[in-house]
């Protein structure tokens, strides 16, 4: 389709992931003409959404793939806890409520669900899993969008927006200009932008630039260009640029798009040491699903931004095996050599740890009474000596999932300029998730926010295009 020079497009959607697709489909259902601009070429479309597995859903009674109940109040308390209060309650409750009804709409657009996968994250009550994962979800939405007449341009990264007095006028991509009556920005965070990450993380006391050693777990296309442009043009910002969801992933992971198969989930069953063979944090502080997302940042603070998860044979079979096996050895000395760890320091760490273990009744499903005594840092649960060969070790690096800086929105998804809502510019997904999730994370909430606000933004944009949007309502 040729670029629109006049306003022959009702709704321009910037982005090509879950939030963008939800917005485009909803606007189209409301009778608007829609053009989507996706930065990635067709083969790489869909942003981080292709890597997802599930979304978190409120429900008062068992629902198809979801067991038991997960009421609004419990979902809200979970969100409140992980964000430490850095959330907008009204917007959060809007997201939570819409999660109880969105699956019927998703199914109408071809998304299929399946019961929770077994493994280390026990989510059968709270999270609905996509059959075929996020890739199948994104493909289903694209098929639905194409058959509904949504126009899609791939390989079209937007460089800048034209904004006049808080109102969207046009988007520019390369030499092209795309005018439209309204716009939904759904272009993700800035986690793929290594320069911006470097700037946000800065230089540490060892003279290192930690972000240089990060890998990006998802797409390479979330460069934050539209986010930066919006903030520079007066959009109100929310969230902290240094905050991100950051996991310790297999150090052999590719720079981009390693996805979930680079996760290594054995940390709580063994010990973690740094480059110098020293432990640096309590590996048994809490259940792994509540702690896995802190280890990226912890490893980022270590020399060379590297950690090594060490386990013995007792741990095998108790965690989801990583796709790529780690180093294995019959002795701890041999393991140290294979991992290029200083042997003497490593052996001292392990023998001090082993001597400090007070083993009670081991149970990985509860916060058990196996702990260390007189050791700094302690291991407060699941502490058992590392003594049974074969021994295994995995080198881990920080893997960034997404950043938290975004634009402020209201319940209509309208972008705010100096506290005033725009009449025709809306935002959805990771680019505004910081309104609900100022820090921390609870599994599946990224897709819940994107689905809820994608649909809200699409509906608001269609209304605005037809002159029926009341920003003050
Ligand atoms: C490995 C991994 C696993 C995850 N698992 C889950 C999970 O199971 N459940 C969950 O809830 N969340 C999960 N998340 C988080 C989830 O991916 C995000 O919360 C969600 O996908 C955000 O959706 P979005 O549409 O806002 O962004 P994205 O899906 O990232 O889409 C952003 C889109 O914008 C496009 N874009 C960027 N800049 C421009 C530009 N300038 N012009 C045009 N287009 C642009 C990109 O190409 C992309 O298509 C996971 C993330 C990763 C990386």
C-alpha cells in the first residue's frame, strides 16, 4: 500500500507485537481503516510477543484451562507486592478485570489455549498458556488482521512523530510520511538499544560498562526510537530507565532472540559463584519463580558480568533441563578447570559452603529447613552439600527481557502531555506498561497489560477517528 499523504487512514498503529495487533484488530472491528507499521521484516515480525507462553488471568471459578479461582483482589495484591506500590491502582484494576473476559475475544481471532506446562513455574491456576506459544498467537492475529482488511507494512521503522499541541499529525519512516486521523503507539521498550542501555547502566567502580555484556532475550527491533521521540516532544514519562526485567541466562545465548530456552533454572538447588570463585547472594532466599528475575541484575554487578551455577547429581531431575547441557565433571577440581574458575578459590568456597550446611528435611516444594549456619552470604533454604558426582556448572550472563521506562496514559490509553490527555494519540503494551508495573514482575502480566491496553487503545483510536472520543469522559 502506498504511504498516506492525506488523512485517508483512520488509525495508524506503530508496532507489530501483541499490543499493536490487539489495537489494530479492535479498531478495525469498530469500523476504522487501519494501517500498521512494523519495524521488522515479515519473517521477524511480532516483537517480544513471539517469545511468550502465557498471560495472567483473573477468574472467580475454574475456566477452561485455568484451575481453581484467582480473584481480582489476589491478582491486585500480587501486583502491589512485586511493584512495591509503584503502580496506578485504577489502571491496574482495569487490566485485571479485562483479563477475565479477554480470552473469548482472543479465541475469536484464532488464539488457542492449553493447560499449564509442568516445570519450575507452577502457574496452572493463574496463567493461561497459548497453544504453540506466542509465535502461534502472533501468527493467528496477523491472519485475522489480514482477512479483516488491516493494511500492514513490514520493514518500516518509524523515526519520528509529528505532534502539534499534544495531537498526532503524522509519523515519519525513512523518507516517507504517514498521516492519519489517530495513532496508537505500541512499539515496545528500548531493551534492544545497546547504546541506551549503556547510558542507563553507566560505568561501574571497576571501569566496566556492564550493559556491554548483556544479551537481549527477545527481538532486536525494540530500539525505543518512538518512545524517546515522544518524551522529547513533551509526552509525560513514567518509570525508571535503569529498571528492567533481567534474568541470568546461559552465557552461550545469542545476542538477540535466545528466548526462553536460554534460561537455567537450577540456581536454588546449588550455589552460584562469580568469576573469582566466590558466592555473592543467598541462592535459597525464596521460591525460584519469585527470584529468577533478580539474578540478571545480581550477575550484572559481578566482575565481567558472569556467574556460574554449580550443582551436583542430587539436583538432576529437579529442574527443567536447559536445552544445552552445561559442563560436567567427575570432580569439583575438574569442573573448576572446565569453567576456567580459579581452582583454589573455588574449592575453598565449596568446602566452606559444604561445612556450613545444616541439612534438615529437603523439600524443594516448600521453604524447607535445609540452610547454612555461620556463612556469608547464607543459603537459607534447600542447602545441601555439593559432594555427589557428577558435578555440573553453567556459565550465566545478564539477559534483558524488557525495560520499564514508558509514557504516561489514562484509562482511555491516551498519551498525556503536561498532564493533559491527547485527543488522538494512544499507547499500548510495553511502551506504557510502567503505568501498571513500575518495577518487579509477576509472570504473564506483560501480555495481560498489552492485551487490555491494546484493545482499549484500538477502541479509543477508532472513536477519535470518527469524532466520538471524549478525552475528559
Ligand atoms: C523471552 C521472553 C519471554 C517472555 N514471556 C512472557 C510470557 O510468557 N508472558 C508475558 O506476559 N510476557 C512475557 N514476556 C514479556 C512480553 O514479551 C511483553 O510484555 C509483550 O510482548 C509486550 O508486547 P508489546 O506488543 O508491547 O511489545 P513487542 O511484542 O515487543 O512488540 C513491539 C513491536 O514494535 C515494533 N517496533 C519497535 N520500534 C518500532 C518503530 N520505531 N517503528 C515501528 N515498529 C517498531 C517491534 O518490531 C515489535 O513488533 C516475555 C519476554 C521475553 C523476551
